C-alpha cells in the first residue's frame, strides 16, 4: 500500500477538510464566515490574529481558518499553510484602488509549495454594493486565467445577502473531495508516472 493510499484512508475516516480564508483586510472574510455559520454579522471588528470555525457541511467537518489580512499581518499567513485543502481568496469587489495589491498577494501565495495541492475559490464579495466590479472584471484584474497550477473558480457573492456563499463552499468541498476521497486509484497510478496536470476552471 503506497503512502498516498495510507494518508487518504486516514483522512477518509475523518472526512475533515482544512480551508484557509485569506485576502486583503476589509474584504469580508470574517463576515462571510459568520453569515455561513448563521451568526450576527453586525459590528465585526478587524481580525488582528485569526479565528477558527469548525462546522459540518454536508458530510464533511470543515476547519476554517480566517486570518487577518492587514499588510503587517501578511508575513504571518505562511504559518497557516500546512495541510490546507482549499484556499478561499476573498476580494472586496468595490475596492478598485487595491486590485494590483490583491493580484500580487494572490499570485505569490500560489507559488507556495505548501499550498500546491489546494483548490482555489475566489469570492468576488460585496456584490450588493452598487458599482462594485463584477466577477469577470475581478477575474481579469487578478489575472486568474493565467493560473494553471491549481483548480480554481470565481463566484460573485455577498456576505450581507448571502448570495452564492453556500454555492462557493459546495464547489470547494466537491473539488477537495474529488481529490482526497474519490480519486485514490487514479491518483496513485498517475503520481508514480508524473504530476497530474490540472486544468484551469472557471
Ligand atoms: P475582513 O475579515 O476580510 O477583514 P470583515 O473583513 O469581515 O471584517 O468586513 C469588513 C467590512 O466590510 C465590514 O464593514 C463588513 O460589514 C463589510 N462587509 C463584508 N462583506 C460585505 C458585503 O458582502 N457587503 C457589504 N455591503 N459589506 C460587507 P465595517 O463597516 O464594519 O467595517
Ligand atoms: Mg476579519
């Protein structure tokens, strides 16, 4: 039995996933998580360290890490990369001033070895704000089409109305599950031959 098979079998028993929420400060990470968890979203303060939320979504236990995105905190993001199954990159779609910063931070994360296998969900948040960029504009601003190294998807959403939050989580969970739990045979063989090519998704 190969090491990959053993690791997968252990995870299969647990049916756990580790999801990392990152993005620039003020993007709406904490608000999205509170909304998903059915909590009050009024009066949320900037996250100075991190929050962890654990909840069961479908048959999976999701351990979600929400880490502060202020510039001074970004060097600490790397402390949270280990064993990440999915990265959720949250964007404030109304923030046109910081799209370059947002793109650069995302693309530097994608170079990290410890995030190499993670699925990437981009939430184009704050769609309820009039004049915010739509998901195609965000896709282009962040140059998502150039990403070949990770499975990715972008969804327009709003933490206030709840639009697409569950759909986004569903995509991430399905993508991770497809890799961790349902493709053992295929991956065991392909991993011996060459790295599995990953097609970009939209
Ligand atoms: P962060 O965790 O990414 O840093 P927060 O972001 O969740 O703290 O949210 C930052 C601000 O954006 C908060 O407003 C929050 O209410 C607001 N926000 C988050 N998501 C949305 C959204 O989808 N729509 C709108 N209209 N606002 C959103 P305050 O005023 O408390 O700073
Ligand atoms: Mg926060």
